[in-house]
C-alpha cells in the first residue's frame, strides 16, 4: 500500500481542469431528493466531519461575525468556493449550538455496552436525529429537502456525489476499525456507482444531468480540496494517536487533534 504522504502529493497535483472535464462529462444537478442526507432503513446517515468544520457549525450559531470569518476560512481551504454544488437552501438560525449538537463519534469500531456504545473510534460523523437523518436536514415540501446549514456544510456534503480515487486509496474505513486502520476515515453516504478516471461517483438520481461549466469547476476545486484535506487529516490523526484504553461505558474519539471525549473536549488522563 502506498503511503499517505504519497497520496497527499498525488492529491495536491490533481488538475482542477481535468476533474472539471470528468464532472462535466458525467453530469450532475442536485434534485433536492434528500437521499444523501437521510438514513435508510436501519442504516443511519453517516458523513465524516472534521474538527474545524464542527467548530464552524458551532460558532455560526453564536456570533454572525465569527460565522462569517469561519465561512471565509473554510472557503479558502476548499479551493476558493463555499458553494460547490446544489442550490442555496438557507441557513439555520439555531442559537447556543454545542459540539454534541453538530457531531457524534463515528460509530465504526465502537461496541454495544450495558449503557450504550463504548470504546475507541476514529473521527466524527454529523449528528443524526431519531429517524437516522442528518440533524440539519429539513423537508421543505413532500420529497424536496433542504440543508439548514447549506453555506457551512462539510466537504463531504458539498462534493457529493463525487469523490476522488487515488491508487492505494486509504481514505475509507471499514466497520471493524482497529489500531491498524488509523489512516482511514468513514464515509458512507452511498456506494460507488461508476468511475470516470480518478473521479468516482456515488449513487444519486442527479447524476447524468447537464451541469454548467462554472459549476463543474467549482465542484472540481472543492473535490481537490477534499482529497487533500482527507489525507492531511489522516496523517495528523496517525501521528497524534495514542491508545486511550477507555473505561467501560466511555467513548474516546481520535481525530487529527488528538483524543477527545464524546462531547468534543480533550481527553486528559
């Protein structure tokens, strides 16, 4: 398997023009069906969210000024775009949002204990509601969905239904995560459906629809930014990892910043 550093170099060398060409040839238009934001049967919606993306969603509920700064920062990291795909569906005016309101421990690697899930896991997933849907998903009309935090949505959301496949890709995590899986991150918003070069597509009814070139380029920039970011996060996670040996009933999340409790606070032993 190729190293994460080699994958990161490949991600940084991706051509936005080539990615845009592939996206344009495949075609995409968001139909607002909500399938990528909702759970399916017993499977909850599971989308990776990075620590700073969580803070953006938390901070945006506290101060409009801070939220604007956070949006600008995220747009820069995403290749200069904060609206890579889909329509602008509005932003929630939720106050006093906390870490737990935004994210939950990635379920992969956790075990069912007497009082619920426990153990160690890697990274974070967006919070879900009682139906297994993303907590920020709203159904405006029958069959038409809306994202309450559309402008601040994480990279995995703004680039769906596309991802980048690199040789020796190690960015996806299996359900039986272990210490040897530290370079991997969970993302299960759909199974791969097709490929166009390094551009991978996932199940979505909006695929195959005509996409304006400008939108394809926006998506391509965000897609390259995501490919880089995933590998930067995986390297930082690997380098920061130390076994936590959590107590019964306790969850420890290892992310790029170190070990945290389920509420996002740093773990101190």
